């Protein structure tokens, strides 16, 4: 016997209830609502089509599964793994938004590229951007206002013109923009929304 609050409950009853909760699996409806995104990435040669489905539970929309498809058959196994793992997270987690930070923290060993003024460190980080847009669409997270920062929009940062052409800028680890420079022995981000700094 164990005591829960004011009730005495048999250990077996608790274990049975836990097993029932674990066994309770979201049943897939015959028809699901979905968003389909086309992703053109600098990491792959062909466009990637991402289908994200959701269900409604108690008046709340919740992601259910993902399908990733492309003409590039050399990455078919990778897309299948991503599809199964992310779909499993969607079905078993009440709030799968944690996956965004996990995917965004993956860096391609060959380096990233700039897209719309933002540094994209990997295909997985780019996939996280699509997931983030989807999560905002279904109300799982709040929509973020789009900020135009980076190489294509330095003028909005109010940085002098001499800095615009400076090629020695590096990628900032905090804001992922090419706004990091070495100044008086300190590495400083010149992005006013970031202000990252590190001195030796």
C-alpha cells in the first residue's frame, strides 16, 4: 500500500494505471488537416516538400505527423528517419516545441549559408524554421515578428557604411548573424538587438 493524499492505494493499482496511460496512443483519424510547405535549401539540389498534419483536441490544435519528400533519392533514408522520429514526438508529447531548439543547434560541418539576411547553419535548422512557422499557424507558439537582420539589411542596424563592406565580420553565436567583429581584444556583435561580447 502507498498513500496518495488521503487515499491508500495498492501499488498494483498504480502500476496498472501507469501502464494504461502509456498504452493510450493517439489514434490516427481517417482525415487530417494539413499544411504543405515547399523548402528550397542551399544544402540540397532539389526542393523539399514538407507536409505537417494536425488534430484538434478539446478545442486545441496539436501537431500529429510530418512527411518529408523530395526528388533527391540519395537522401530518402534520412528523410524517412526524420519523418518517423518527428512524428513520434508529435504523437507522444503535449508540447513538442522543444524540437525547434534541438534542430536549430545542429551545424553542418561544411558550413551554412545566408538566406533572406539570416544565417542558416544546417538543413535541420532550416527544417526547424518550417516547423516554427507551422507551430505558429496552429497556435502552439506565438508568431514572431520577422526581423530583417544580416548582410542584406545592414542599414536597419544603423551601422556606419565602412562596416557594411567589412569582410572580416564573423557569425555571432548568439544571433546567428554575420555581425561579429574583433575590437580592442574583444569579440563584439554589432547587432544592436544582440550585443554579444566576449573578451580574453
